C-alpha cells in the first residue's frame, strides 16, 4: 500500500511540475510578444522624434512672435495665466465666464 501512495505522490509531483512548466512557457511567450511590441513602439517614437526635430527652432520663433502679440493685446504672460488656473476653473471654467443661450 505504501508503494502505491509513493507512486501516486510522485505522479502528482510530476504533473504539478509539468503544469508549472507549461504556464512558465506561456508567460515567457507572452513576455516575448510584449518585448517585440515595445520594440516597435520605441522605433515609432524615435522616428517621430527625428521627423519633428527640425521644428524646435521654428517653434521658438513662433512662440516669441505669439508672446509679442499677446503683449500688444495686453494679455498677461503665459506663466501668470497658467498659475492662476485652479482645478475648479479647469473643470467648470472661470467663474466670471458666462455662456449665453440662443436669443440672449
């Protein structure tokens, strides 16, 4: 009787090891797929970075021009406008801003 119990225990251990091995192989395959996808994403982001690289100096000039226009219009600098924004203003809009309906 002891021999049968020992053999059943060994069989259970073998089955357990096989099941764990199968799951580990599936996890490894999934991780390889994720790594491949991340490689493609990285490649795409680098391509975007290279394609938009020439925009840096141009955008600096555009921002300077826009700051001059804002100054002429009497609009405060961007840092002051951003600093005065609160979460409530972002969610609901500024308190003084009212939207009128049709015909009003």
